[in-house]
């Protein structure tokens, strides 16, 4: 209700003013402190790292306080712990304490007690705290809408519908950045955010259920609750593409979390290899598949190759290949000098195969090199002493041979003395050259060439496949590799390259991360996920996705059991489902469910509505493309007039999108952005893009342009593409086609949409 109409308004207004004053006071104190940092002489700083961290912490706190004054808190609970008095707790994005008394004024949303704000009902409640379970009575659960420091609305559980606050938030227009949801976290979301830190948590969330937002809040929660385990540099978040990375970039800083490693799998690949390796793009293969009939032999081979390259079967082939590399790696010879053995092959083999057996090939090689380098001087010295004793004995013998002429004897002794000098020089030089010379005898381990050879040489692949590939499959892999990969490494080769690199050379990333988050995980294949387990220090994962949006299922996964059984099998795995869509209106959700239901896949979870209603989707029939584009241009302007900030123009292919972009740019007096997958920044506004690029993004309104009869075919790939496009819309959805629509639209119950047989605008 309107805050001024609430019976506690005056008291609440006084409380808000008091807390705002506290924030201002702390802000002023930090400003003075930050100025003092600049006056401190470097000579008096005993630990520069600690000093820099203090300054960074204060700087981040200043940024937080600057925004807190406008909205210091958003909720309140009145809670009486068993045996104690009733107390009021205000809840905000971060804790606020009285700088004078150190009394806690606002509770951080991640605190244990704050959990009852999200999940508790009026009456008896309990929550888990570090010291055990706390039981008590929840008397008031209150939500505040504070805008620019002013108290606008107050919502009480039991007095006003709590959904009113959520509905208001969901109805807001969308900009070009994902935002936090601390004020509107729902019970099922809260349970996931606060789920156990241990083991693997797999979340199947329908489109618009807030999967990405939830895992970002989970990161903030874990870092707050387990500060000794989860430091920023030890948390890794894998996202689908750089555009998505830009889209979510504001959330964690807004939650007070900084320096988390958020990367794409390709960026992780480049980090490990220490260089950029030119590959095809993630969507190149998909572009080909979209243009081919599902029964086409070429498409079937492309799908097989893609699945094979991300399979645990290929991992096993690489394992056997690496085992042979290890067996063949050590040069089959001793290290000798002047015919004398410095290091026998048997000694080197024992070190390489036994003492260093726990290391990767590259690490063993490096360790052996270090061993030789560290011990060579002592062994050379022993050899030198032997040689010198031998030469001294020869000189002594010459001196004891009277029958030799004195001049000849002296000449021979002089020659031996010269030999001694040469031996000494050579031996001293060998201290430096021997380790390097031995290293040079090892075969070069070029990872890219090794993988290429493995996948293109019939005898090699057959040897290590060990009957796991049929002759037909074997030839498919070999022929494809020779035709395609000889010119450029495929995006789908990245997992195998990374795995081979890890297996042969190791990496600083192995067992580095204490928590790993994988977003849009349905598009990751088992080999990619296995690689990520290799970088985990404690098998702590949060994996989120939606199999209904698995447009890359041909190379990814079709159900979550594939990950549980093939990748995470030895680890404790928890599976949770989020079925409520908070993004779209009920009408758009129902339409999206109708699209995806035609798959008849038991793994698909249909979305439920958060009860926000709106307009039915519009399916618009046009006579020709010219009429269609003219009407779309008017549609865009009408949507802009309604105040919508983000409008997506969806085209199935990038080529079709480019043509639409050029034509609409001439028709619409607004800036239009064309996304191709190479961009790293999404600026909002009007955007032309493909469904595959839109995953994870959301828009106020979506206009699908090419839903003609011959466009979206009746197969799983096209059904999922259309489903992804439909489910990006928050408020309004328009689907345009020329003459007849695709069968995927035609078979949907006509009551679920508004059918318009002429230009709408």
C-alpha cells in the first residue's frame, strides 16, 4: 500500500532517516580515511599487500554506501527467538552498523536470520545458524519500496498481498543489464541460493526462472557464509559467450562481490594455452545444421562428429594415447661423456616411470631435466677426477721410462698436459650443455599437431579406439578431420585440446577452484564438464540449465542423467527443479509451452506462470516481405511509444538477420544493433539477432520475423530454436510470417494467440 496510508508510516519514516544519517556519517568517515591513505609515506608501510587490500576494501565500501543511502534496506522481520524478547531486524543488500556503538542496524540479506524473510511464514519458524537450529516466532514480515531515498510503498504479509510487490517488480521495463533480485527472491530460489556448499548441485530451470540470477546470488551467499573457503580468486563461473558475460557484469559488483573469474570456455582454453588459437566459432556448425534436413546424410555425420568430439569415449581414446606417449617419451639411451656413463638409461627410467609416476609427461620431463642439472656437476667432477688420475698415471709412467729420449718424453708429457686442459674445459662446458642436449633428444609435444594426427591417421586412431569405433565411424572421423580441421581447428576441438594439454603438460588451473558455476550447462558436453572437474579442488559445483533450450544437444547433453552418470558419478549430486517463470506473462508462457510440448520429451519441464498477465502473442500474416517489414517498422515504433526499452528482432539465421537489419535501418528512425556473436557488448535498445545468440538474454518485446511455412522445420532443433526465441519476451510477443506459418505455429491452439490476417499496424 501507499506508505503514507500505512499505520506505521511515521515510525518507518523516522527509522529510514536515522539509518540514512548513519550511512552519511560512515561515508564521510571513509572519505577522510581515503584521503589519509594518500598522505601515508611508502617508507612506513610494513606490508604493501595488506595496505593495498585495506584501501581496496574501503574503496569498494565507499561505492556501496553511495548507493545505500537511496535504498538502505528493503525488508523487515519482527522475530522472537524462543525464550527471548521480540526484535525488529531490517534487511538490506549489505549490513550497516552504527559507527559509534557498533550496533547492527541493517542485516545483510545473506545472514542466516534473513532466510526467514524469504522463506518464513507468519507464526513459528526456524532457521539454521552456525551454532545450530534457531526456533522462534515470526510476527511481522514487511517489504519496502524505497526510491531515491523516499519511502513509497509498504507491503505487509497478512495485510496486503505479498505478490503485489513481486508483480510490480516483474512488470518493470528491461534495460541492457541483468539486475539483482535481493528484494524479490522467492522461496524456491532462496532454497537453491542457500543450498549446501558441498557436492554437485544441478538445477533444471525453465526459461525465465532466474537461473543465472540465482547462481550469481549463490556466489555472493557462499562467499559471505564461508569466507575461509570461497575467496574470489578461487571461484570460476563459465558462461556461454562474451555477450552474455557483458550482460551479467553488473550483478556481482552490485552485491558487493568483486574479482570473480567469469569466462567462456574459449577464454579458459586461451588462458591455459597462453595464446589465441584461431578456431571456427561456436555457431558455425549450427549454421550448417539449420540449413540441412534432419535426414540428410551430411547433417547426420556432422552431428555424429560433434557428439564424438565432446564424448567420454574420446577422453578414453586420449587416455590410451597419452599412456603410449609416456611409454615412448624417455629417450632409450644413457647419458655418456668420453665413453663413460654419467646417467644410465636404467637410472633415468626408474626416475621417470617410478619416482615421478604421479606427474604429467611434461612435469616428469621437467623434473628429470632439473635432476640432471642439479647433479651433473658432481658427476662431472667424479669423472674429471678419474680422467685426471688416469692422465697423471700416464705422465708418471713416462717419467719412469728411461729408454725414451728426454726430448721425446717431455713432448709426450706436454701433450698429456694439453689433454688435461682440454678435458677440463670440455667437462666444465658439459656441466651446462649436457642437460640441454638431453632435453633436445625428446620428441616435440605439439598438442595441436598431436590431436590432429590422432584424429586423422587411420592406424593411430584404430589402435587407441580399441574397437570402440566401428569402421564406418572411424572413417567418418578421419575423413572429416582431413577435410576440415587441416585448415582450421574447430570450436568443438577445444575440449579435446584442453584435455590433452592437461594430461600431457598439466596446468596451474588443476585443482585450483573451490567452487565452479556452469551456466547454460545443457550446451556443454561431457568432456567439457569432465575438464572442469579437473580444475576443482573439492568437487563443489553449481550447474544450471534447461534441456528445453538445448539447441546444441547434438554436441551437448539431452538430459541431466548424462552428467550425473558420466561425469559426476563418484560425487554427491543433488538435483533441483525451478518450474516457475518470472520473466514472461502467463500468455507468453502458455504459448512457449505449446511450442516445446510438441517434442514429447519426458525430460522437458514445462513452465508455470508467476500469475502476471498481459497481451496474447500476436501471429501476423503478411502478403509479402515488403509488407511485413513495413508493418514491423511500425510495430517497433509503437512499442517504443509504450516505453519499452529493449526490443528483439529474431531471425533464424545470421544471413537473414543481416538482410533484415539493413532494410529496417532504412525504415526505422532509431538506432538498431546487429549481433553476430563476435560482439562483447550488448547495449540494449532495438537488436537484430538469432535465437542461439539470445539465450540468457531477455527483452521487453520480441518480434519473430521468419516463421514462414518453410522456415522452422518440424524437428527437435527447430522446435528448440523457436522456443528460445519465444521465451525471451517479458511483456509482448509478435510472430510474423508471409502467407502460411510454420507447422510449429499452425498446430498451436488458436485460443493461445491473437491471429491477424493483415498488417497489424
